[in-house]
C-alpha cells in the first residue's frame, strides 16, 4: 500500500497523528529511528520512568477517543485534583482545585513510555498504518505540487503527498527542509528523577519558585501507594551539574530543603538526569508537502507541563484538516490545507511559549519590588475566583476552537 502520509518520528505526537489518520483508513507509514516498539507488559513491573507528562482533560479526551486511555489506566496513571504554587522568596501562594474548573481532575501525571506503549498497541490494530523501526532519514526533497521524497539510510527512497516531521526538538527533517528554529537558551537545566516521600502527595501537583528556577513535585502512585513523585527541578547549569553528581541520600536532603519539607523526608529512588532547557519555535510550520508538529515545531519550558499537550493538539488539528480535505478529494500535501493547520496552531503555541518565558523571567528576578509584586499577584489571583477559573480553563486545555476529536 503506497503511503498517503509519511510520519517521521514515532513518539507520542507522531503516534497520535498516525492513529487519528489510520482510524479513517488513511494509508500512513510511521518511520522511527528507535530499534523496536515499547512493550506495555514490560513497563508494568518496572519503576516509574523519569520522563513524565501532565496530560490535560482535553488531551485525555483525545486519547480516550483513540482507544489508548484505557490501556494507559491499566498500566499506571495518577490523577491530580489540585495544584499548589508558591514563591520561596515570600508568602505568595495560589491553589487551583478541579471542582473550581468543573472537572473531575485537573490532569493526570503519566510516564511518557506508558502513553507511547498504549498508542503503539493501538497502531498495531489499524490495517492502514505501517510502523517501521530503525529508519534513519538522510535526505528530503519536496515538490511545488506537494509531493515529498525521503531517502533512508542505506539508500531506500519513500514518497508520499505529505511528510510530517514529528521527530523532536532537534528535528532532522526540519533541518533538511531548511526551516529555521533558532534556539532560545533559557539558561536553565532540568534535573529529573523519581522520589518517595514520607507524606502522601494527596493527588496534588506542587511547584515552588526558587531564585534559580521552579521545582515541581508531580504526584505518582506506585502499587497503590500515593507517596511517589516525579521531580523536575529547573536550575542553573552549574547547580544542575552539582545536584546530578550528589549521592542519592544527599540529593534527597537537598530536595527536602528546597521544597520546605512539605512532603517530609525525600528518598531518591532513581538516578538523576540533567536535561538542558532550550525553547525553539520554527519560523514556519509548513511548506508544500511538509508539515511540522510537536517539538519539531515548538519546544517549551516545562514549568507548566504543557509541551506534550500542545503537540497532541497539533496532531489533532492537522488530522482534522487533512481528513476534511480528503473528503473533498484534495491531496494531503496541498499548500492551502497545510496553511489552515498552521494558522490554527501557530498563535496558540506562540502565546504559550511567550507566557512560559514571562513566568520564568518574573520568578527568576530577585529585585525586592518584583518579589513583592509577584507575591501580591499570587495572593490576589488566589482570592479572585473568576480569574482563577479562567486560568484553570487555560491550563486544562480549553483554549480556542478545539478539534472534534478533543471535545
């Protein structure tokens, strides 16, 4: 079967797009550099992975409609019904509760590998979807009429009306297409690991803003015990290097102190990993025969946990535009169709990138006047219920015109 769409990158976003198109019978080939798919059965008995995502209710609806959410729940997922954010340099604090947003949960903390394994299992049931692993891209050619040609390592050539770049923040396909995405170095590195705390997390996602960056304790549940958290500590490169080099016991003590002991003693149960935080936004999302989605189009600071949700929305909107065009007999690489996708997504993504960068700069400032202002701001928003509801609706993904698959 000749592919109508070639998707380069089989991560969560690429796999979601493949599932949306495959359910409609579109011939899709997913090309992934990884050697093999994930096995969900292997994940169930393993410790939690260090890379997690905060899946919003909107993204949950998308994954439910694809038949993946049930498999995710069967493996491991932790809902959070409250978020608490405070400033370590003052008394400002704000709490968001699911009931105030009219939802059962503000979101779910899920390991990336768990989401991906569920999506890959779904793709395996779709006859029009082909998954190819160990596929390394070496060349790209596009035509003005919308056709695209990929050259794989070893010389094989694949062609389709549309190629989609879903191959991450350092997208090889984006580079081959000559699309600029100048990196914006945030000056921070994220230290990620998994911990067990003395006190249960209570289904609350917590984040404290420290002078060097935010520290998040994201709730995890392991074997029914709600005393685990995924750690994302954004800090200076020098401090990140020091933290990663600490023995686990010493890192646990540093986490407990930085977190003001709110969950008691902290035991680190996995090695710490340092991830440089670089924001990117592609100068353009599309060209004839090519579209960028997910981190290939935009990568964002993790302080609000919105990265994967933005990418899933890219996939949902692109699928909606492609399927609407298909019903009218229009090829998927059509420039006008791709331009519609870009118009629908670029503004929302740009606004979120700017907002996260603004938060990072505001809470990283040490000037006394700014410290006072942000503490008053946090406390003021906490008392202003209508404003809190608006912010929560934004945080759970209820922004703008949602694609049908997310409603």
